[in-house]
């Protein structure tokens, strides 16, 4: 099955507060990317397409629920995507998607130039 993932996941558990309909819920990430996350420890159902607000420390941002899965009677997971993908919401050392692509292109250019000069 082809991988639809647009960015590399980093396993990281970070506590977050989720604001849904003016009610705050506690959860945590299971893994994160520069543009989203997989949330765990959810106790409330999240429907795909729903816009939620996440708070990590004093930083807040809006995310769209991409998918939701029931794991047990009181345990749900959800995949979320940032509506503000250029912002470093997680405050950890993840490369921005655009920076990662630029870095890959620079590496390819250097390798190409090096292999030409070796010949």
C-alpha cells in the first residue's frame, strides 16, 4: 500500500489542551510532524473536518481533525493537521517541510557536483 504521509512522523509525547465548543479537554500527542500530530488519551469523539483549538503552554493554534479512531470504551485517537503550517507550534526541533525539501535539494546538488568533479 503506498504511503500517503506527506511528512515524517516523530514519536513524541507532549501534553496538550484541546478546546472543543468552549470545553477544555486534556490529551497528549503520540507523534508529531511539522504540520500535524496524532493525539491520544482523548475522551471525547472528534469528527473528521472539525476545527479544534490546541494549547501547548501559552501557545494556541487551530487544527482540523483528519481522522478519528475508537481504541477502547474510553480511549480515542485522532489525526490532526495545522491550519497554520508555518508556525512552530510544538516548540521542538522539527524541520519545517519547506526547509527539509530545500536541504534535500542542496544535498543532491552537492552530491551531483562532487560526482562530476571526481570523474
